[in-house]
C-alpha cells in the first residue's frame, strides 16, 4: 500500500505545467511592458530574413544601379546547360503566350488573349539581357510577374535562351563563321571561344519596354 502511494506521488509530481507557464510574449495579445501595449514587435532596422540576403543586386534585379545590364551575373555561366535549362523553363512558363518560336502567337493568344510583342521585333532584339530578366521578375503591361514561380537563376536562363532564340532567326554570315571551327583549330576550342553572350547595346531604363 505504501509503495502504491509513493509511486502515485512521484507520478503526480511529474504533472507540472512548467513548459506551459513561460514568461513570454504571446503574439497579437496586449502586453503592458511596451508603451503601445503590442506584444508583436517590428524587426530592428537592417534585419535580413533567413535566406533573403541579396548581396549581388544585379543577380536579383538585372540592373547596374538604374541601368538595365546586358551581361550575365558572375554566378551564371553561359554554356549549353544554361540554354537547355532556359529552354525547359521557357516551354513551361512562356510558350502559352509567346509560343515556342517567340513570335507572340502562343496558344492562349490563338484563343483570344492579347498578343504580346514578338521577341524578333527590332526593339526587343536590341533590348539588353537584363530587360527580359526584369520583365519576368516584375511583369509588364498585361504580363504578370513570375518571381514567385521562377527562381532568379532560372529567369537568367530564360533570358539567355530568348537571346539565343532571337539570334536563331537573325544570324549573320559572321555569326556562322564565328561558330565554325577555324582551320587547324580543334572544334572544342572554337566552341569554347564562341560560348559568350552576344553583344547588344545596353538600353537605359525608362524607355519603351
């Protein structure tokens, strides 16, 4: 009998509310410690959320200051894998409006949706690479932004693929010569030299998009 009472006493002593009765602030409840009586506090100035430290502003904006850039960020390497990734993402997110050819005659356009401009128009062929990243990030006109659906690295891959798509329809004889192996030069070396982003004149932001 004594043993049973002793065991019950030990069991009851373990049923305390120490983990529940904590000196803490409960969100959205009144707290008299602060003058405004709000328990929820604003983050201190300069607070950066976990995973949101964006040191390379160009990688996340496509701009050098306020100027749209025409180069890839240092984190992105221009190669075949980048273009294949860009093509894959382009087919998923861009073809419904822009079509696989980039001429703006996608399936939903054929069904009555507003037609976007063709990537092969002179204006967009001369647009800097950062323009396509910026539009994918922030939207433009009837096009919504895709920042929630497409991560920044993939937006750059899509921009690179769009540039390749443009050049596929407007290649010059000089482009073909640059892509072909030089006489007596290994094909791999020639290919590596040609794997750079085509030069386009950068455009200042604020003009017609």
